[in-house]
C-alpha cells in the first residue's frame, strides 16, 4: 500500500469487506483522531475528531490491545452498552454505522495505528465472520508497512521544511543540488542571483550551469566531488564564477549533505553558497555590538565606519564632530571590546556578526522550474 493512494485503497478495502465505511486512526497519549476516512463524510469525521473521540468506547479497547490484534466491535463491547451510549446515539447511529471489524497494526503514536471497517447499521448482522477476520489478519502487514513509509516520508518533509527555513535566512545565495547539478531548492537570495543571469543560470533540465565552458566544467566536477561517497561530510570545494557583466567573480562554495543519516552510502546533496563580493546590502550588526559589548549608539556608528575601512577624519566629517572626539569614542570601543588596534577591532567585529539575516524577506520555497533558465530573465519571481 502506497500512502499516496491510501484513500483509493481504503475504498477498495471497504468494498472487499462489504462494508459502508472505513477509517485509519492515530492514537497517542494526548490525542486520538481519524487521519483518513472513507464513506463517512467531512462533518462526521470532524465531529468525531472534535468531540466524540473522547467518548468512543471501541477506541479505548483497541488502544489497550497489542499490535496484530483483530476484533469485532459487537464482540468487544456488549451491544446493549454500546447502543445506550452517547457515542452511539448521537454519532454512530445518525451516521448509519453499525457493527465493525478493527485491526491494531502499530504501537507507534506518530502515525495511523489502527484501522476499522464498519458495516451499515441497517444490515443488523454479525460482521466478524471467519472470512472477514482472516482477511483483516492478512491486511495487517500491509497496513503496518504503509504506516512505516508514511512516517519516513513525514520525517523527510519535516527535515526539508527545516532545511529550507534555515537556508532562507542566509544572506548569501544558497542552493541544494543533486549529483547531476539538478536544483532541489534555492533560497530567495539565490533566486535573485540567477534572475540576473550574470554567470549562473538553470538549464531547461533544471541543472545549475555557469556562463563559460571552463566554469561549467569546473562546476560539474565540484558538484560531483562534493556529492561523492568518498568525500567526508564537512569537506568543501570552492571556485570562482566569471560574470559577463565584468563585475567581481562570484565565489561559490560546496558542502556535502547526506540525505539519509542512517546510511553512509545514502544519496547526497550538495549545499552550494554563492557569495557576491560586490554585494553591500548587509549592514553591520550595530545592535548586536551594543548588546555584546555595551557600545553606545555613537560608538556603534564609529565602529561601523571603522569596519568599512573609512579613515578617522572621514568619520569625523560625516558625523560633523572633531577628530579628537572620534578618537575618544574609538578608545572607548577598544576598552569595551578588549582590543588595541583598528585591525584587531575589525577582525573581532567581523567574527561576531550573525551568519543569518533577520527574516525580513518573503520566506518561501522557490520552485526551480520557475527559476530563470539560460538566456531568459524573470521580472518577478511570482509571475
């Protein structure tokens, strides 16, 4: 059973049992709800998940059983007790639900763990016949296998969301590519770089490509090495990317990322970061320096100018203060940061800056198929 086709499969299973409805239920210490139901209707499922799940006497019995247990509802709960319960009177009977057959196929609490197939109330028959019990036992391994696959896929989706959220906060362009250079994800900064089509682009096959033949060959080799099984996790490759605009070359770094941490031979992705030396949009984090070292607003401004390599007289002129005042403020910065020279201060302030930028951009996953291809340009990434 493929989790992506569970709904269609459940319809077939219910038909095979000659039932009217079926549902997969997730149970944990804090929750119980129908994750997928067929033949029930949206309102019926919602009312169960919002209220009647806490009144379900059948669920409590199933949850006390061990994986592999198969049973019949009317054999597990006396019909007289069930028919007089609020659960049956206000939820099951109005929905036309009668006897049922259930199977506990997993003890986990992070995915569907039991299945129930329900007979129409009007049939008024014993649903737990020998052939149905046998069929349900045969179904358990398939349900358990599908649940394991669904948990794996769910974990992978969660990991991907975490990865893309992290990449989106990087100030530099960042892409995840496979061993063939096919882009799996890019952040907004990378999309902006590719939009300019100035040395890097994406082919019609979704592969990252460089603007010159030499760069294309080097890029292909770098990605191949980074994604290779013999490359230690943490090892990086780097190269320069020529730009047809004549601006300074991009600096591209590659880092291997293993998709499956449980296997050293699992397929890898390459994390590629693109640094534009001419990009000056990032402002020095003056507020962080004030927090870490107790700099005053004026001291932070002077530290920013020193970090940019401006001379003290230039700083004095831009702030409309005397050179001696600038030197006094700078001496206070030295004392608070435990540094003695401008070069030492610059190294310290550069090292203490954040690697992530504030989430001011519109954070979204960029579909590589919508990224600019070779010879094309986008005017708006949302168009």
